[in-house]
C-alpha cells in the first residue's frame, strides 16, 4: 500500500513513503507540517485548501497524493522568495484584504496562479477567476483591489 | 496610514506557559515591572450567575496590563480575534491612553490562565465595553508612571510630559526617563479603584486614526495559527459517530469493520463513540464503516412549512412595547397596510469549522479551540468532566470566523473528554457536514406588521409582531402615537418550536426585524405617493437617525422620487449595539430570470467614538457583503430533524461576482463613548435590497432569501 512518491515541494525535491490514496491536503498539513493550507469543506467547494501544482491552482482536499508524483507543488509557505513576500501577499497587506484570514492562503494561491496565466487581467477576469474561492467575512472588494495592485506591480517587473 | 505589526504572543508551544499559572507564577512569568489590576465592570455585564460561581480567578486578580522592564506593554484580554480586528483597535486604545508607541503594545488574548475573565467576544462588546475599562487601567498606569518619574527626576508631576513611553521635564529636556527604566527592578502591583482621568478626544494621537490590521503579515504567509494548526507530539485525529438527525439518541455502534484499518483506536464513553488515528485520512476512511443505530426524534416540519409550524407551536407572547391605543390609531388612518414577512433558517458557516486540540499533562487539560468564549468553554469542560478551573486551560488561537456561531463549542468538550479518556493529545476538527449539522442556527422568522397613515402622510399606528426569531431591533424608531410590539416565543431552544439548535447570528433578530419594519415603511411611502426618504424624515423625530439618513443620501447621491421609480434604489435604517445605521442600495433585477444584482451600497453610521476608521470600514464592507447572503440565497433545507443542507454546493454564500461597490460615512462622534461596529450594517441589508427590488420593478418579495423563484413569483403580482 505504501509507495515512494517523489515531487517538488516549495522548490525542494521531496520523497515520501506514503499511501498514495491519502489526500494531498492532509499530507501537506500533517506529514510536512505546512499548516497554511486549510481545510474548509473537504469537497473542493470553498478553495481554502488551494495550492499551486505546475502553475495551476488546485484544490488539495480532493487530490490523492499519488497524483502529484513528479510534479511541482507550491503552498502558501513557499510563495515568498528569499525572504521577500510575493506581490499578491504584499498587496493583501496593503489593502487589508482579509479579516479572519482562514480563506486567505487559498485566495492568495488562487490569485498568484491567475496572474501567472494572465498577467494583465481585467477586473471582470479577476472576479471570474476568484469566483469559486469563498470568503465569509466579506473581504471580496479588497481582495479584488489587491489583485489589481499585484498585477500592476508584477507588470512593473517587481517580483 | 500606520501599518506596523504590534507584537503578539499566543504560541501554544512555549513550555514554560503550559504549567498551571497561579498568582505567584503569573507574577514570576511577567518578571517584575508594573502590573495594573482592574475589574472591567462593563465587560462583565454579561456574566451569568453560573459563570460567576465557577469563575475561579481571585477577585483581586482579575484583569491586567503590564509594563515590563524593557518598556513593552502587555495587554491581557479574554477577547479573541476572529477577524473583526480587536487585536488592532484595543492596542490602539491602550497605546494612546498610556502614551506608548502602538508597536510597543503586545496583545495576549483569549487564554484562561493568563487573561481576565470575560463573557466572550460577541455583541460588539470588545471596543464598547471592554475598551473603555481598559483605557481606565491604562490611565491609572500612566499616573503611576508619572509619579515614579517625578520621584526619580525630582520634578513635580505637573511639569512632566510623556511621548511614546519617554517621560521628560517640560522645562529641561535633558531630564528624561523611559517607562522601561521606571519599571526596572520594581514589582509594583496597583489596583484600580476609582475612575482615573481619561484623555479627551482632542488629546488622541492614535485613537481615531486609521490603522491597518496587526495580523495580516501572519495571515498572508500561512504562519497564523488556528486551532487546527496546533501540533502536539503523538496527536491523534478523532472522528465521532454522529446521529443522522437532530436530537437522535445513540443505541448501538458496531465498530468492527472500522477497526480492521490498522492503527484505529475506539473510545466509548456513554453517548460518545469516537475513532482515533494518527492519520486524518485513515480516521475519515474508518468512520464511514461504523454501523450505528439511533432512536430518532420525529417532528412534522420542513423548511417549507416552518412558518405554519410556528403559528401552531408558539405559545408565549410578550408585549414589549405598548403606547397609545391601536384602535384609536386605526380611526385616524386614511390607509392601512398589512404585511407578513418571512425568513428562513440561516447558518453561520465560517470558513473554519469548529475545531479543538486537547492534551492532558498530569491532571491538567489544555484545550486550543476555535471559540468566541474561552471562559465559557472552560466552564463547559469543568462541568462535563467534573473538574476544577485550575485543571483546565483554554487557549484561543486565531479564529477563522465566528459571527455568533462559535459561542457554542461542543467540539472543545469532545476533545477534552477524549484526551482525558485516552491520556493522548487529540484533534477534533469538524467536517463541513458536521459544521452545518451542529451549527446553532439563526432561526427562521415571521413578522406581522399592520400600520396606518393619515392624509398628511403621518404614521397613525404601528402594530408589529415577531415570531420565534428574537426581538432585537424591533423598536418602532418612527414617531408614532399608537404603537405596539409583540414578541412570540423569544427564540428559546424549544424542540417543539425549533427542530435544530438555534443561537445568535450576527446582530441576532435584528436583520429580520429591520427588514420587516423598513419594507413596511417602503410600502407605506408608496401608498401615500411619497418618496421613501422624505416619508421617513417626515415620520422621524430621532435627530440621530435624521442626521444619519441625510449624510447617507448625500453620500449615495440620492434624489427624491416616488416609488417604484424604476431606478432600483432602496433604503433601510435601524439601530444595533447602540449604533445608528442606514444603508442605501441600488439593484438591477432581471425580470426574465428573477436574478438580483446589487450594483452599489452606501452606508452611514453614528457609532460614537470610532477607534479605528479603517477597521470600521472593513466591518461595514463585511456586513454589507455577508448580508447579501441572507437576502439573496442563504436558506437551510430540512425535513423534520434531518438537515439536508450540508455543504457549500447547496448553501450559497456570497461570491465575488455578487459584490457591489461599497462606500461609507462614519460620522465624527469622537467626544462620545464607542458603540458597536461589527454588526450594525448587516441589519439593513435585507430591507435595503428588498425595497430596491420594489423600486426597480414594483414587485414586493416578502420572503427572505429573495431567490429568483420568489422574485419571479412576486413579479407576476405586479
């Protein structure tokens, strides 16, 4: 049952001996202790568990860890580079784009993947791209503004 | 705008703070310095009798701020941070009153071993009740420090000034000493007795200025710890055998199939049957293999029939307001409007489900819980396990949203029970399905309103009833000579009335009552042929509300027109937690599909002193956005005691594409005490949007949420 699975986690090559049917979310959280990725609904509806796999935003709560063999997985903990926050993280701070903060890592990962694919999104494209990430506190207006700011900052080459 | 992070301690792993902290230990933990002990009377208003009895903290050791030898100020509060920002605003209040830099204030929140007793973080009490008492403690500390400085510098107190924790002689700036130096080598414990002189608003340097959230850096990096992020050595994940319907009694549980999964442990204790595994996936896999039987409670009611059910079961009625004579008012009326407004059951659905980690060391249990009420959680554990307060420590890390739903915390008791039974650290983290099932719901409601208008457009009488949803916000607010308010079955947990547990949901009762009152006002204005704002102003005597409405109209750019004007403008106003609030909304209604799009929303608030205008804006935006949910989509589907709605696929909470442009006016009332900020704006959302739909189309949707089906139904009657 246990298999060796190799993948890249936050830029580091990683091997793990594990049942490949286990959920990526719980492996990230409990095996690797990276608790920034959250459980919100367990069925992929809310997006609190969003991570980036090979540049795609993916819901980790419904993904078996076996599926990520050979892939690059990035969690919220791996987003800052050399001690400097990612422009989306910075913009979330600048815009106060959060309240309880529980959906925030998923929001940021989804937004970062969105900007990788579409560096110049219109407001409408941001809304559509973020539509399936849920926030209960109502930080939506500020999240949209933060992503617009991050897009501008990325265009300016400030990575 | 200031944006630096104030320091905060709440890491659970610090071993020195795991021990039982008694008075002596606490003083030792602080390591000298100046301690101010006070009793936050305002914050204790909500103490219930049983809680007072079980409150084991000595009366003289109830609440504190501490100034350490390095000048750091620590504020201890039983309040918790669930997103609404007391971590920032309380630090602002402390820093300003004490004359220290905001960045120098460290917040210790929601730890029952370290913090003063507190009734819980709800009802917008953090700033309006705890805040002013905390300012008194800070003012007292400032007086102590001035006295010490006067002795050390040999300068009279009146000749001293303070700037960011540094005291100096006004006449000779070389004579200077810091708070840290004054606290050095001292162990001063000062009890707050009288009412020290507080700063006037003209002296504020930090209160009233916009400060960004103190916790964002932790929250954008994933470093912020919530209860589910607590990792304890050897910790096991627990899943509990759950009933299929509310109130069902467990008869038997066959766990043999589940136990075939390697590593599964079973815990049985009367009504509690739990499976444990070191791996969350394995325990999730095992729990579905348990074959359990239950004795279920049958009750003949569904979400479709709940209002009829109320009318049959509601027994007790309280007349909570009676002025004049309704019959006399009727005689004065030219027109009478009679309406019934309905609301469904609504869930809190914070993105973080109820979660708790627990461990036992010797005979002391420590629990980390996603709860709004650390001390009530402690009391519940004490009661269930029959242990004393010194044997339980509850720590509340960051909470991933509460909205009233985390005042009730069975998960914390479950975790404490299981750790006591097994001796092992455990994590009880509810699934989303458990969260919907065990949520203490906002009750469905019925409002009946009968009211009259005379030929001049004045309200003659007002007969208002609320059924089973609570009377908060049922005040008439308008100047009406003959008025009566009746509340039926005040939202008690009566299984005959409510098939599920109910509880406070952000501004409990007020959203229902404000919706009913304000929609009735909208209909009355239309009947008289008056603009709904002018109709309100004509019938209001309350100067505060008049000012709030006028400032709102200016912000929104409102021009008078008789409704329905076709513009899609709606208005609602009301009061909550001592704050006067009004909202205007603009909507577009698709008459083919019944879809409502809210285009923009403006809000005006008289909330007394606004400690953090930035935090207040966030709360207004949050209320407006969250309020779209109960107004447009949120409704739980159930059959008897069976909850059908169990996840976000069928329970639609607001999404990005729904969100309107939002702006706000916060009236300048810095000379007044602070009132609530976390709840008021949400009360107006139902009424503002329903009246905007009427203004757009002439359709009256009496039933919340205003789903496309209900809008189409209402459009047919236009």
